[in-house]
C-alpha cells in the first residue's frame, strides 16, 4: 500500500486562515446592502456600480502575482496586507461610512484581500505541484471558505437585524488578527530557492493562443450576462417583505448545498467530458433562472434552493475546472491570474448591467434577459476546442 502524501501543516493553516478571512470579510455585506438600499435609497444600478468599482482589485490579480513573484516574501507581504486591512476596519468602526468612504474603503479592503489571496495561492500552487496533491489542498481552502460562508449567512443576517455594520467590521477583524499572530510567532520563513522570475515576454506571446482567447471570451460573455441578484434581493425585501433572518437562513442553506455540489463534482461529476459539463452548466443556469419569475411567497425560495443548490455547486466547479483547460503549459500562475481577473471583471460588470436593466424595465425583463443571454452562450462551446492541447 502506498503511503498517503501528507499536506504540510504550515501551508494548510495558512490556507485555512486566508480563505476563512476571505469568507468572513463578507460579514458586513448584508448590513451594507440594507444601508445603501433601504437607508440611503440607492438604485439597483448604483449598487451594482459600487460593487464593480470596489472589485477592481480582483481584476488586476496579475499585478498582485507580479509583486508576489518579484518580492519572493510571502510572510512579509501577508503581514503588510492584513495589518492594513485591520487599519481599514478600524477606520470604519471609528468614523462610520459615507458613500465616498464606502467606495474607497471597499476598494482598499479588496486590494488587501486580493493581494493576500494571490500570495497564499502562490504557496498552494508550489505545494500542490511539489507533492502531487491533485487538488487536496484546494479542497481544504474551499471548505474553509464554505464554513466561513455559513457564518456570514447566519451572523450577517443577525447583525443586520439587531445591530450595525460597525459590529460586523469589528468581528471581521478577528481572523486577520489570528493570521498576523500566526505569521509573526509560528510560521517559518519560506524558502526562496529555485524561484525563477516570470518571463513576461514569453507569457505575452502565449496570449495569442486562439483557444485561450476563445476561452476568455466565453467566460466574459457568460459572466457579463446581466445578473438579477440585486433585483431579486429588492423583490424579496420590498415586495415580499421577507425577514432578514430568514434570508440569512436561506443563504446558509444555499452554502451547504453548494458544498455538497463541490463534493459531488469531486467524487463523480469530474469523470464526464468537459464539453458535456459546459453544456450542462450553461443550459442549467439559463433555464433555472426562469423559475425565479414565479415567487408567490418566501417558501418558493426555499424550494428553488433545495432543488438547484447542489447542481449550482457542480456548475461552479465546472467553470473553475474549465479555467485550467485553457491555460498554456509552463505559465500556470500568470495565466490563472489572467483568467480569474477576466472572470471577476465580467461578473461584477454583469451585476452592474443587471442593475441598469432592473432600473429601466423592472424585475421580470431582468430575469428573462439574463436567462436568454446565458443560454446564448451555448453557441460558444463548439468553438472552445475542448480536448485539444493548449
């Protein structure tokens, strides 16, 4: 019997803390939504625009990757990022938020988290390749993110109903403090031997690869379909008058079902051909969106969650797996940052576009347009040349 490869404890702890922080950092989001929509009265498009602007840090992950490779000091980079993150949280707790400070603070918070995420993913990639872990370390990361998501779904709803966003920001600072403590007192200095700098000239030459370009176009078009997430939130709160805690429980249920979907993909779904999985992803997403045209009461949200939640996790894992198939060999770190930057940029843009559609035509057209444009992405799949070498 072959010995199982053990994941280094230090890297595992680093991954758990980093991805837990990425999840917990969303703790104020429900409070911020109620603040911007129900207190400040901002339009759906304005809320989407704020989300797009504050997410800029996730569109430029190549920059964070370049800095991480250039400095070759993950420990120092993380200490700087998490310290600055705590200072930003402290500012909000002391001075509160205005529309301007919400945008500026949100942008800087995402810069800290995006930069730290890139540094940790760099360590993850090195460890995965060196030990041949085949995704086991990534599974730990996403499990940590899922658990944090459960806490956010329930805790965020409770705070939104009974407290203020300042409390949410204070609680979000717990994991950064834990991370800094671990880095300063327990983490050993990482080795910088045999770390070659990125050759950007060769990387940019590979950008001309047709399959990579078509893959990026497909990802951008799929994510840029106008999202109806904000308009759905407006409908359930302002039309159906659903309680904040109920929405928190609903979010927690969705998170659990999503994790179940990840496990199903890990165990069985990955065995299917990627092209079939992509067809399933697009068609399933487009058709299930249409169910949200009919929401007579809050319990239909529960029914849809139970019916589609696990499959939604499978489609998400399919998209992540597709990312890897279009990345040229030998430049995985650089191009993974490129792909995720395009994905993040287009997804935030779709949220903004969805807000514009809602403000102009309302909820029903928003859902229909989102579904139709999502289904239209099916016609991209034959051009992706699934199965060919990059």
